[in-house]
């Protein structure tokens, strides 16, 4: 792995570092805005006192922390593939470019000793999974990876109830940050209650410390951080767009890893950019909160 000098120095000095995924850059945001937004996400981490480590595969080598050239390549190249854990070795062997999913980012971050990770939404159990067995590798990866993920819950295109059940089965803890409800990505409340609520980053840092003391840090921890109310997508617009998007998905026969990009693009077009604004707002918010947790955790070490 190629660790950016700034990230390597921060890790060696035990300064707070936050990992960032790159799939959102290459597959989740439209060009050319994606590059500017990627830089905003990194700046949100810096503004909160931590060092950002955007992760991607560049010319076959996993990079933890990207310089401007690598970040621009991930944002603009047409041959950047979506890479989960199972794909890492193949893309590396072929000297390819890969944008890391939540699973791949968590895996590589943990190998480098990074314990905080910010993303938009977690992958989960897909609708119709009883027939398709379609479940994100994010879940099983978190079940065996020592990482804390700050996210806005899962996208409403997924089966939220089944995803929460799987997280429980896999020993992945879920904390609601200043909320009793599990977020639904574009919506602050997915309609599902959570067992645990925390109201400060100090509380989260205390949980992280106890995870180390009790030996449960080998499992992932999800900090569910809802989109700020002023940026939440209108619920009626959301519900109508989701229904139309699911119908279009079925008609087009899209399956597997292409489902999420298809529906995100559908939301972007049919909400006339409103979903994109919500997406950007929640990612920036998650990056800030993850950095604040990283800073608070560093103060307890």
C-alpha cells in the first residue's frame, strides 16, 4: 500500500485520521462537480482537526491519501472500476484504477491502522434479497474489521429492516448520533428505532475506548448520523421518486452492484438535483462528525 506522507506522519504521531471512500467520487457524484466535492469532503475533515485519507487503487496500487493528480484521475477517468474487497487483488494485478466501496475502504484503512471512516450511506440487504441473495459485502466486512463508520444510515432503496437484523447478527454495533431513529440517507428517519443513542462525540469516544478494553473492537461499529433537517429531501418527493425508480430498475433488469449507481442517477434526474444537494450535505456532515470523533478519541489514548 502507498500511504501518503501526510497520513503516514499523522499515524506515526497518533494524530487523528479519517478514511474516506472513493466510490462516491467516481460513481456516486456527477462530473465535473465530483472533483470539487471530493476536495470539500477532505476539507471538512481538516476543518474539524483531523487528516483526511481518501482511499483508492491507482495504477494497481492501493493509495491511502491521494495527491491532486490521483484524486483528479479517480474523478475523471472512464476506466475506474468499483472495487470491493474481493476485487482488490485482481485490480492490483492488472495495474488498474479502482474506486473503493465501503467494504474495501474499511479493509484497507484497518490494515493501515486507521480506525475512523466517513461515508455517505452504508450498503445493506437489497429488496427482493429472499430471491436474489443480494446483500452488500459492506455488512460481512464490518463483521470482521476493526473500524468505526460514520454514515447517514442506509439508502432507502434497500431493505432497511433486514439490514438492521443482519448488523445485529454480525455483531456490528449501531449508535444513533443525536437520534433515536435509524437514518434513511436522504431522510433523517427511516422509520426504524435504534437501541442506543449518543448525544456527544465524547460519548462515542468512550464507547470506542471500551471496545478496546473489552476486545470487541474486532467488529465494526456504525455511527448513524442523520442528514441535517434543513438538507433533508422532501418526503413526498422522495417516496414518489423511489417508487418510480424501483419500477424503472425492474424494467431495465439492472441487478447487483449496478443497482445503486442506477438509482442514484435516477434520483438525481427526477428530483432535478435536489437529491444531489442532500447527498453532498450529508457526506460533508459525516466527514465533520467522523473527524470530531477521531479528535475526541485521540484525546483518550
